């Protein structure tokens, strides 16, 4: 199973640090960093607004638990966003590439 994972962070340096670690450790085949963007959200009983960066991570279901754990260890937020969506289809060549590049044998 292939996955796309969304992660938000407050600073571009943190986005780069997390993205590079996930790829280097083969928890992700690719990480795109988008931002800054504006986020509006509830936090501790009130509406907050912040500039954030969005990481779009391509990985496999087998890596999701390890990826989530690694993000929690690297992330500065008290409750980091890690949301995974199953990829229902796409380019067979690309999805094969994701598998090959998230395997330690790869």
C-alpha cells in the first residue's frame, strides 16, 4: 500500500530537517515542502493563526508507524500533524519507485 502523508511545521528549517531525515532514513521516497502558508486552527480553547510549511510525503504503509514516530521525535509541536492517506492509484512506475526508495535494500 502506498501513502501520502501531510505534516505541518512552523519553520522552513524544521521542514527541511524533517524532510531530509525521512528520506535519508528511507522512511519516505520523496518529501515536498510547500510554504509558507497560513493556518487557522483551534488550540487550547481558542482560534489561532500561524504561518506554517506543509510537507507532502510519499511512502508505503509499512513505513507509516516508523515515520510517525520519527516525526514526533524531530518535531517541535506538542501535537504534530501527521495525517496519512492511502493512494488508490497512479503511475505504476512512480509507485514502484516509491517502494524501491523506501526499502533499506533499495
